[in-house]
């Protein structure tokens, strides 16, 4: 699901509706805050697009990004249809 290009990990997630997408984002936000590693993301209706990269490492993909991507995938499993 995650693609690495342009020094970023990128993925899109589809949901049944906006409320479900927003609930997913809320869960991810709490995890990201706990990791002190915050995604660049965008939400339009039932789709959430996420980009991960580490600013402090010169805007490249690091192990922090891979760990957050894995955590995001774990959250998403409960929303799969």
C-alpha cells in the first residue's frame, strides 16, 4: 500500500464515508502525537492521503516514518470493508 517516491512514503486510504475517514484520522493523530512524528495529510470526503518524511533528517524517509506507517496500517485494518 505504501509507495516510496520523492523522498516520501505515500499512501491513500478509502472509507465508507467522511465520518469514518475522520475517525481514522483522529486515531492516527493520537498515535502520531505519542511518537512526536506528524504526518502531512489531506482528507476529502472518504479519502485520506498521507505523506511521511522526517523534517529533522533533511526531509527524507527514516525508520520513524516506517514505524508510523506500520502503526497507520494497524489502525486501518479495523476500517477495511
